[in-house]
C-alpha cells in the first residue's frame, strides 16, 4: 500500500514537473525574440498600414485634416478673446505674436510624423550604439534573444526540478520575462497612441492656456523613448556578469537585473516624469477599480 502511494506521488510529481518545464521551455523559445521587436523601436513603427491610413496620405484627409481644422478653432478663439480683452481689460498677446506662433506650430503639426520618425530613429541609434559598445567589449550580441543563453549558465540542468532552488530560480526568470513582455507590449501600444496625437500636441502650443498639454505629452513620450536606452544599459551590465551555477552571487545579481528590467519604467518615470506602462501597476489599478 505504501509502495503504491509512493508511486502515485512520484507520478504526480513527475507530471507537474514535466508540464511546468514544458511551459518554461516554450517561454524560452518565443518570448525573447518578441521582446527584441517590441523594446527596440525604430521609425519602422510608422510603416504600419493601418496607422498610415489613419494618419492620412496628405493634408486633405486623416488626422492631419482634423488638426488643420482645429487651427480654425484656435483662430476663432483668439479673435473672441482679443475682442473681449478690450472690454474686460485682460492681457492678451499681440496679433503679430499670435500669427507667428500660429504659422510655426501649424507647420510643425503638418510635419509632425516626419519629426516623430526622425526622433524615433535617433533614439534607436542611441540604444543601438550602447549595445554595439557592449558587443565590441564583450564579443557577444547584446539582445534578449541571446540573454537566455546567459541565464541558462546559472542552471545546473536545462530542465531543473521545479521544487529545487534552480527550479524556483528558473520559474522566477520565466515569470519576470512574461511580465516584461506585457509591460513592453503596453509601451508599444501607448507609443503608437502618442504618435497619433502628435499633430494636436503641437497645436496646443499656439495658445498659452493650452500649452500645458504639450508639456505633459512631451514628458510622457520622452519617458517612453528613454526607456529603450535604459534597457540597453541594463542588458549591457547583465551580459558583463560571469554567471555560474555554483556561484550564489551571480544568481542574486541575475535576479536583481531582471527586477531592474521589470521596474525600468518606474525609474524613468521618477527621473523625467511621464506615464507608467508597468503591467503589474496597471493590473493592480484595474483590480482595485472592479472591486
């Protein structure tokens, strides 16, 4: 009887271990390549067919047409405000100053997607330069797709027992990478949203009472873009560490590095402001709302 219970327990144990090991293996073979695509963004982001059709092919359709229509609204608002200032004694900028700001920011609004494309490209080159520096020093490709090879160096077995220290560590690594996937995919989507509203953000600079929107917009998009270079630096540090399955220090540093990647958006937000795209934070907020 005892022998039979031992066999059943061992069978359950082996089944659970096999299922979770298969899950970890699936994450290893799929998540890393996707992370490279959604983290290191170039101006190719603007080549999306739906995005291009939504933006419009000229100044006579799409979002650019809406932003140009909004210029008329700013002109009417200024005329009314300027006329009322003579009766109410309010300080209003001179017509020449308004016309100058109107022309400058209307041009920037119509060229906003070209400006954003170049901005994305410059940001991509900075992150690539950081990775290229690491490749020149460490003689290895600095990317998420190669990170799994480094992380597996701390495992004594490629399919560790999930009830062992290596198994728990492997589980933490896999869960952290899934968290990274959700966090950076959210950043990818939010960045597209901010690109779509770029023409309107430039137009808010026409009037001093609406310029606060552009300041908030700029901080948010800057934090989303700076995150890319910050991740490159963290990856550079991770690849510089000599991982070993018998070295507890390297295992602790590995966990700390992954945690840094998951909290990278929070660190950048504390530095320059902006919005949070951290998946755990947004999930907890949503959970509190539906309670």
